[in-house]
C-alpha cells in the first residue's frame, strides 16, 4: 500500500469514500491504494494519486516517508508507506470511489 499526506497552506487533504463503495463506504481517509504486481511503491503511489485525486507528476517532501503495518480487511498482514506531498494548485478531481473531499488543519 502507498498513501499520501497531501498538504497545502498548512492543511491536509481528506477524501470521503462514496456511500455505495464496497470497501469502507462513507469513510474519510488519506488518498491511498494498493501497489500492483510489478509496480514500485513510487509507481503505485503515482498511479493511485492520479486515479483518486487527479494529481499527476508530483514531488515528495524530503525525509517524509513513514510506514506502518496493519491487518487488512481480509485478515492479511499489510504494510503501508505514506509520503508527504505538496498540492500544486487548483482543486482535486475525485474518482467515482470518492464522493467528496475537505482540507483540514494540521495538528
């Protein structure tokens, strides 16, 4: 898994899963997703950010990679790498799996 703390002007982007999505409907989350077989973590992150919020080429903040292990919805051990990424400008365009987004203040 690869995720992103997308930030702009001291705020962080949260996306809300569509109510009819089969995976965690209505849940707010950071943009994230799986890394496909044969993809690097960077390739998977780039693809997922393009699909979920229409963020194309982007840069990752220096020294911003974090990771955590968790048990996924199928009971399998998984690892997520999370990157800090500045939002360039404009507004995100969401995929159908998300119904809305909001910017929250960093704590």
